[in-house]
C-alpha cells in the first residue's frame, strides 16, 4: 500500500508541477496577468512565482525519484498541502457552488494523500545492503 501511495505522490506532484509550469509560461509569453484568488500572489510577479514554484516542484520530484535528497520532496508536498488548505478554506476565497467546493475538497484530499506518500518515500531505505562475510572468511556454496 505504501508503494502505491508513493507512486501517487510522484504522479500528483509531477502533474501539478507541469501544470504550474505551463500556466506560468503561457502567462509570461502572452504578457497577461493571472488572477487566482486562492493564492497569495497577484499581478505580474504571480507569473514568476508560478514559474519558480513549478521548477522547484520538478527539481524536488526528480531528486526524490533518484533518491538523492528526499527531504526536499516532503517539504514541497507539505507546502503544497498548506497552500491549498489555506487558500481554499482558510482565506478569503469563496466558492461559486457545491461542485466547486467538492472539487477543492477532492484536490485538497489528493494533496493530503500525496503528502503521506512523500513521507512514506522518505522512510524507505535508500538501497538494501547485501550481507557480506567478514574479511578473511571463505564463502561456501
């Protein structure tokens, strides 16, 4: 079960990072300003924040998959969860109706599961060590 949650975490954060990257590139190339009320940034700097966050998410994902610096991925996933919950439910954001509320609830639940998967991959051993006989002994098969 832990392996499935870890793979879900990689998949969720990979899709989120690529979505943020595409959104930032489109906004920066067109010169349009983005307005997402659930996030704390506004104006032209918002597009640069999205670009930076997308790149940070991709770097943390690649480092976690390569098992180089898995703690960064845990911190990234907790930051995503915090921003989603704060932006959707604890900030001034208002929902247009029940379907939008349920989408935000499902997205936040997916971020929670992905954060659990990031935690599980942190606790996984980097690689298994083979038992070797002590030096000076002869192996028999």
